[in-house]
């Protein structure tokens, strides 16, 4: 149904206060014979395309879009009827799993806090194929954090992860049989909440957004050797946990990162700053946990804190200059979960348990409904169905047509902080005690 025909809907239990939103400029579309913008948008769509049916290579899927197609998941999903397998998690942690072919990868910590590991599991049976251990000790963390909250990144040759031993971080690479290829120290980590950075693989490099309290930098390493390719210092405020993504700009591919300093883009080959937007907070600088979102020609960055303050900006990048602010919102958007951009809409779930839908071009709220408990895991859009798992383990499936109907709700019976992964017709969920694969048992 056309966006213009969707009606604003606020159901019982929905958000009780209107969003504070300021609109600056509408999105610019190409006119006449100018097709350059169309080429940029087309390239961006390719870059943010839904994940291949067999791969979910990084946090939030292919290029951090949160979208998958060709999965044929049952709808609605039933946590009992559709269990392909369920196995105890081989260690503690809140990091999300990633998928390459028929192998699932995740990071763990010892249940008593000692030791770290990269674990490879069969995506068809849940059996542990290999586990490579690293050192690590217990350390203070936020109540919703863990000692293994990072999500690895994987491609056809390697899986890489950021490990925190309780004091310092290191970046390590393993071949797909578990042999450590290299390990590079990233230095001490400073944050009251603990660690939770996740790497990105692209173009033969590994990228790390290393934003800490009072220290921040963007780093690139050679994926084959672990040798540092470049380091770009950034303005430091507070530790942030967002994961970068790639965007196709006028001059080529851009590495987009967000932090308390604001959204910015860098040249992947050299680390050259391409554009930035300086966040202008009305009070204290806020932390970024959710990752950036590409919405047509806009880049969205959201921030917040535990007190309930929120600030989202939608900016229009301009090569070689500051990005133009299109609109901003200081009330409605999530702090921890990442948004999904789909067909001109922003789909999101909030830390307080709401589903929110906004027009991406203007920031106008289109729909709101209560789903249940608060969310830390980001929602996923799988074959047109929105899947959201709250912190108590309630899994909701919602349609994306008018009214965003609830198709079904099922209980996993365990707490969930990690964002699920999707691939091979399965939904892979890391709970407090298990890794679960849900899907059609016949895979047809």
C-alpha cells in the first residue's frame, strides 16, 4: 500500500508523548536528465541489499541492514513447533552470532569470567565444530553487557573478532578451521560499561570503530596479516558501541561511523575524512550504541543514555564538507536497538518495548504499538515480516502492511540481549543459556 495511504496509528499502551521533531530540508531527488543521484542510490541499494540466503557475515547482517530474503521462515514462528535444534551456549556472552554457509560463529567468555573463545558451530545441527581459546579475566560491566559482547565478522577466508580480556582489547583472526592467523593488540579499554565493539570486513581490510571514554580512533588492518593499514584519530567523548557500514558516495565507497562526536565518513583505502556532522547536544553528550542506518540519500545516527535522553539526526552527506542536517528527533527513537530502513520507512523497537514506524524522509511518526518488555536486540526484516525478540524472550512476528498487525507471539523462555542472525532458512537466537535455530524442519 502506498505510503500516502498508510494511516497514523496509536494503539492502547503506545507511546504517551509526542516526538519532538524539527524538519530542516526534504530529501533531494534528481531532476530532468540528471541521473547521477539515481546511480548513487542504485549503488547504495546494491551495497545494502538483503543478505544472501546462506550468509549473515557481520552484526545486523549484510552491510548492517537487518534485512534478509529467500528464507521461507514459518509465519508466525512458534518457539516449540519450529525448533530445528537447541543447544547450551558454549560459554557466556551477549554478542550476536554470524553465519557463513553452514557454519555459525560466536564469541564466548567463561561462565566464571575467565577465558575468552571464538566458537564455530554447525548451523544445521548446533554441534560445536571447533573452539579456539584466548585469555581473559573478570571485569566490571554494565548489567546488560557481558565479557563477550562483540559480534565477529566472517568471509570466505576468515573470521575476525575483538576480544576484551578485562583490561585491554585485541583483534584476532582465525581461518575457517579455527587456526589463529594473527592477533593484534588494540590497547587498554576505558568505559564504565565494558567492551562491545564489533569489526567489519571489506576490501581486504578489517575496520574497528574504537571509541572509548576520552579516547577515540578509527582503525584499519590488513585482513591477511593483521598489520595496521591506517589509524584516524577522532574527537573523543564517551565510549560508543556502534558498528560501521559502507555507503556508495559520489566519489566512491565510504566507511560510515557514528559516535558521540557525530556521524562521519572515511575513505576505506586511506582513512581520509570525507564528510562529517558535528552533533549539537542540548545537554550532556550522548552515547551511540545502535549502528548507523542508510535511508536513501540520508544517513541516520541515534544516541541516548540510561536516563532516557535520546537524539537522532538524519543528515545528507556532501563530499568534502559538513553533512546537511535534514531532520532530527529528541524523543521517539531507540537507544540500543538499530533501526531498519524499508520502502521509505524506518522500522524500530525501543528500549521500553514499543514498535515505532517513521517516514524516513521527514521523521514523521506513522505508527506505534506496544509489543511487551524492553528491547536490547535489534529487530530483523525477513521476507517482509518484522521479527522482534524482547529481553524476556518474547518473539513477535509483525506484518508490514497497514496497522503492522501482530501475526503471532511465542515465548523462548529465556532472556535475550543479542540480536539474532538469519540464514539457510533459519533464525539463530542466542539466549542467556542456549543457541536456538528456528525454522521449517523440512526446509522446503
